C-alpha cells in the first residue's frame, strides 16, 4: 500500500496514528539490507541436531568412480566414454534393490552386497561384462569407499557443529562410513547408518534410529539431503528437512531440481549456505 501524507486526516487521531506508524515502518524497511530479507527461512528455532545423508550430499562419488573406471577400461582396451554414466547408473541400480528391501519384498543384505549385486547386470548391459575380470569388479566396488567430500563439506559442517549436534544418517555400512569420515577429517559428533537396525532409508526405522541415538524429538532433528525421496520419507517420520541440490552429483551437464515441495522446509545452495541460513 502506498501512503501519502495528504491521506492522513488530522481530525481522526486513530487513523493518523495508524498511518504514521505505517510510514515509519515503510521508511525503516527501506533502510534494511536486502540480504536480511533474502536470508529469511521458515521457523526452525527448535532444531537441536542435523542428520546428514552422505553419498551425493556430503561426498562426491562421481569423479573418483569415473577416474577409476576409465583406468580399468584402458587396461582392457575400452574407450573412456564407457564410464561416463557408470556412477549414476550404478547408484540407481543399487537404489532399486534398496527400495525392494525397504518395502519388505527382499531380505536384508549389506550395503556392499547391494552394490555387488547391482554391478554385473550393469556391466552386461553395457556389453563389457565379459571383458572385466572379477578383480576388476572388486576394484570398482572398492571405489565406493573412496568418495571425497564436496569442497563446502568441511567448512559447512564445521560451522553447523558450533550450534548443532551433527550426525551422519546414511545407507552405507558402519565400517565404510567411519573410514570415509575419518579420511575426510569431517567433524561429525556421531556416525549412524541403517546397518545398525538392518534397514535402509526410506524405511522409517532408519529415521527412528536418529531419534533414538541422537536423543532429540523428531521435530528437533533436521535431515539434510540432496535427494527428495530421502526428505519426503524424513518428513513422514516427523523430521524437519533441508534440501541441498547437487547438480554435479551425476557428473557435468546435469540440472539441479529446485522445484518446491511441501515436504521441504529449507533449501540451500551448499552446506556453507545452509550454515548461514541457520545462523551458525
């Protein structure tokens, strides 16, 4: 609403007081820095702890995997482009198995077992299954344990830890995630994986694991993930949600999905941006 001084009726004290207040508020707003408005986020004042998805959200798995696959491929006379979409396709194949386990259609198996099972059909589909030895496949499988933190991971988690308890909440194995966190020097307070309850996200048991072990109510936990399916399941379990899209998760040329969702409470460009938006 635009308020002009001429609109103020001096004979009406109530109207005069209201409009003078509006004018003062308008002038005050004009002096506020723009970033104060841009940084506005939903009310997350009750958050006590953050739980983090790891593969793709905190760690880059694409680059290490592509480099390793290309090196193996050269030894076997394969062109470098055979590996371009391997990490994403492999991750998708493993996720399909995980969804089946979470839905109770398949028995539990370890994370390593999931990725091992997903690999052979993937290689056969690319026509290279008979050109890679079992040792080659083991080398590829081992690369999932050599993911590297995104550049913003260390500074972002360090800043967030000043204000919040920070914990992993991932489908990886306990041994793999412990090794990755240690190798990356990431300052997590707790390491939690679905292996502790023999379940995979999006099974509600994994999100309840965070409630039980981190020690806060679900609404006091903020799940941080680059994957909407993870956040949707988190919200159903009562957690708050932070979306950190990673456009390079599956390599160059990918577009980040930034469409709004009712189950997402806050969106951040990266973990440093998230720390800023949460005031830490």
